[in-house]
């Protein structure tokens, strides 16, 4: 597919502005399956390289973001501790769009309406590149982990055992 046919998302514009190398990679959306497993399968990529963006709310710090490989579940106790909270929960789906500007299946750690503390699982550094949402369903950003960490101001840590 020619690059010109893929319209630039806000994520892509922010990466361009910071002169960060990336690739926009389209995939076929299945409205009944917005999982990273579906994205990885469609792209023919290792599921461990396709990361999902989760938005959480802590009892002390408020909102924060966790980026983890798509097949895994976040350890809420670990996430709470890392973010300086006693407890935390995923935000209700109806809060996602007004809070971040993104919808489920298209939430990116780059370019949310407001910057939130961001944590990324350490396995991102096991790869030359990983995928995260480009901010819309059907489009992923292929990016070097170090560049994603820099642009999202993420802290590398362990988010599940």
C-alpha cells in the first residue's frame, strides 16, 4: 500500500514534529474483536511486540497510562505500587474518549489530550521495534521502543509477573 493513501493521524504528526522514525501500518479491523491478538495475527507479527495502551485511575495519583504486550493482563497491585497508589482500576470505557481523545481499540500512548504518567513493560526493550495504536482503529505505529519511551515520557518497569 502506498504511504500517501494512509492519512496522517495526530500520533504521526507528533512523531514527525519530534523527528522520530516510525512506520504507519494499516490492518483490517474486526469490530467484534479489537484485541491485540487479532492485530498481531492480521499483521503477521509476534504478539509480544504488539502493545496495548491501558488507562487507569489510582486512588492517590489520579489517571495514569500503562503500555503492555497485548496478550497479557496488567497486575493492578503492581501498577498501583509503581504509580504511588494503594489501589487502581482501569477507567470505565465511557471515560476513555473524553479523557484521552481516543476510542477503545484506537488508544495510543502518544498524543492524548493531556499527558499522564506513563509506564511501559520492560519487554519492549527485547525488540528492535514494537507496535502501538496510531490513534485510530485499523492503524498501528511501528516504532523503536527507545523512541516510544522518549516521546511518551514513559518509565520502563514490570507491569505483570
